[in-house]
C-alpha cells in the first residue's frame, strides 16, 4: 500500500533527480531509476514496490512535463 508520506517522498525524489536524467532515459529505465532511488531511502515490500512501479508508469508524462519546465526555467527561456 502506498501511503501519503510515501507519495511525498516519491515526488521529493523526482524533484531532486537531475533534469537530464528525467528526460534522457526511456520509460522503463526511468521507472527503474526512480524506484531504485526511492528504495534507497526506505525498505519496500514487493507489493508496495509493484504499486509504486505502476504509479510511476502512469505519471511519466507528468514527470517529463515537470522536467521540461524545470529545464526551461533553469535556462531562462520560459
């Protein structure tokens, strides 16, 4: 089960991940990267890891949009 705190932690991981990593990896590798970074902070059981995997996959367009926005803001071209 994914808790609200876990959601906050996951989005903190996403926000702390370098923009170029969020944009350069294909979907499968990006999901693995984010899940591994999250798992480095907290022990996950198989069911929770699977739920997080599914959640991340469903949010990839949003994650990439946020990364594009961060990149444009850092380049001053927004």
